[in-house]
C-alpha cells in the first residue's frame, strides 16, 4: 500500500537571509545626516529603491557606495579647498 504524498515543509537550509531595507529616516539617523543630504547623494548615484512613493536603502549597498566614493567628495572638476598654491 502506498503512503499518501504530503508536502514537506521548506527545509531550513533553503531559506535565505534577506537584509532589511532602511527608510530615509533610518539611514539619515545612522549616518547622522539630513534627509536633504541623502537626496543630494542620490543625485550623485547613491543606490536606492523606490517602493511606491517611498525610498528605501539596502545598508550593504550604501556602505559599498560610500567606501567607493569617499575620496571623490568634491567632484571631478572642482578645485581642492584652500585655493591655489
């Protein structure tokens, strides 16, 4: 006699960890900057995702972007502060 087929529960090893997205307020608080500064960074390429009317950030992607762009804060065509030598 055959046993009836039952659906097995998803095994634990098949579950993947999904890092939560942060809101603008959460990221601004974490970085200690204003929301308007985040808007300026988004114009420069800060990775984000729009969900409806809200903007969300993946912390790992933001960290990577900030580390890649920390030495390019003034932009490619601006002189260093302090004037010419």
